[in-house]
C-alpha cells in the first residue's frame, strides 16, 4: 500500500491510541481477575475473564485495521520512548510497559479492607470503560466524517462491548459496597439511628445538599457550604452514573503512579474516598 495520506494517518493515530489503551487494559484485567477470584466473586471474575478475551480480540481487530490503512500498530498513548521497531517487538514492549504502569496500582492493597480494595478496582474499571467508550466515539465520528465505513463499524462494535462491560460493572457496585459495610462497619453502627454525631451530621449534610443544589446564592451565604459541596459535588448530574468519577476523583497519571495508595488509607478514613484518591 502506498504511504498513508493525511486521512489515513489521522485514522491510524486515533486507532493507535485506542490500541494502547486496550493493551494496557489486558494487563489490568488479568490483575482484576485475580482480585475477584481471591474475594470469591465468581460472576465478577467470569465477566472480567470474558472481557479479557473481548479486549484481546479488540486489540487484534484494531491492529488489523491499522495495517489495512497502511500503518503499524503501536501504542502511542503509553508513556516511554517511541515504539518504532518491528510490530512484534513493539507489542512486547507495550505489554511490558503496561505491566509496569498498571500492575502496582491494581495489585497493591489500596483500600482499608479486601472488600474496599475490590470496590476501588471495580470503580476504576468503570472509569476505564468510560475512557474506551470515548475513544471509540471519537474514532467512529472521525471515520464517518472521512467515509471509512469499515473503521466506523469496528469502533461501533467495540464501543458496544465496552458499554455492556461498564453496565455490568456498575451493577456490581451496590453489592460490593455491602461487603465493605460487612467488613468495616460494626453491626450496631450500621443503622445510624441514635448513632454517632458523625453519621447523623453526614446524613443531614446530604439532605441539605440535595435541597440546596443549584442554589448558588444560598450556598454562598451558608457558612458550611464549602465543606458540603466538596464532599458531594452536587452540581454534577446525580443520576448519570458519574459516581465513580466523582468519588475517585483521580486522573490517569495519578492512578498510574498510585503505588503509594495503600498508605493513604488513614486519610481516606478521615477524609472520604475523594481525599484518599487524590493523594494516592
Ligand atoms: Fe473494555
């Protein structure tokens, strides 16, 4: 094939960025399978395993499409020097780098208990799916703009797989939180009735938050408003499933450097997951 023109180069660029994400997530998923297994969460483990197969097939599909467009699969979104050697070496390097970048934060005990650790990983997995969905939205739109039906079809198929995975993961969160409660909150403190001042104040804060959401002037005049809004970000859409994003509050680069996360558990206990996430 002749050298790719600007049209093909742009398609190849975006495909390669999605490819880099998929290669990274192959490693992350392997670690997550291990976590789900050790927590004896069979449906979650099975879904991670199925999605690992899907993810590997996606990587191969993207690689194939890049070749058809006259390019070479190389994971551009990962850190490190250029991967410009032959395709096979390039993929091996990508995998090694993904391992280095992803292994530590996934496998380190980042939470305050095993259940908390698993919840955090599933929350991150939801976030990863959202990133992949955005990659494929962009690729599909670009391909449609450039009349590349094959690439648009590929992106659409991959995006649907990511959406299904994200939906499944979100459906797991309530159950995983129950396990966190069982492991970390003594039974007598769970109801909150006549409980500590801490639990009653957090409840009243959340109710006043919902009643005052959208009322800027009222927040501004209330002495404790900044604390309330920082704990909940009520201006974001509460029903859109943004809870993982909201509560993890973590950027990709911070997450990759997150090996220190386990040590932040004390601040997480006192400051909530948002504070702990940003310090990890
Ligand atoms: Fe995925």
